[in-house]
C-alpha cells in the first residue's frame, strides 16, 4: 500500500538484494576490484562474487552449482574476473561489453552443465551496479512483460537484443511508476522487484 517504502515490500523483496549490493560495494568495489586484478587475485574475486550471490535467492541451486564448478579452475576464475569487470566498469559501447561478457560465460569450463543462461549473465551486474543493470529471470520477466503489454524479445541465449529490450522495458516501467506517489524507483532493485511481483505466480492472489 505504501509503494516502495512499504515495510512488507522492504522485507519480502528489497532488503536481501540491497544487502547483497552493499556487501559487493564493500568487498568488491571498483577500486578494490582493480587492485585485485592488478595483483592477479582472480580466485579472490571469483570467490567473493560467489559468496555474495549465494546469500540471495536469485539463482537456482543447479545454476549456483554449475557456476561454482566453472570457476574452480584457475583459467575460469581469471576469465570471469576480467570480463565481468569489463562489463560492469569498462568503457566502450554497452552492446560490445555485454556481448563480450556473454561470450566469456560460454567459454567458462562447464563440468557440471551449461553455465550460460540469462540469470547467470545478469545477476552479477545487477548486484554490482543496480543503478545501471537489471536481473533477468526469463519465465517471470516474460510473463510480467505480457501482463504489462510490452513486447519483450526473447532468445534463451543471452544476447544484446534481448538485454536492450529489457532495459527499454525497465525505462517504461520507471516512467509509469513516477506518476504515482510512493512508487519512484530508487534503482533497478525496485524495478526488478516490481517485475517479479507482476510475473511471479506467488503473487497471483
């Protein structure tokens, strides 16, 4: 009833994601991340990212397990650390940075099955920079877009066209929410939570 300031919303949807972001800022902020890269501390970067994500419910357990196994080899941790940093903090066109990051996920070792998925491709950018990046859970997000009347393009392989469409959807949502008292989205955490409430079956009632 009180929009993004409602106590029930803060507890049920925002607090866990916000805590993860604050932990990311503390342990893997841009300056710290650059220093770790310069020292070749790829394992620490990968382990920190996995630890922070593990405290959320954003990925399924099988996705967490596959990702953990993919980052266990030194080569996997190194690729992850460099390419995720380039995606989150790098320069250049957003399209190129996202496509390079998506390709890097595809090239990770995959002893426990396929790692490249939309949740994996978007969760770390979302936790690191919810001012800029949005998490995509395919089934719920597509259902929310249909309910909203937005034609969201979709391909199961993470690519720029879908991510660009997702960001357009987010911009439309923020514009519409700004027209209602109490629904000014602070960041993409609020936007993602709004999408989740629109699309998750647990909220159908």
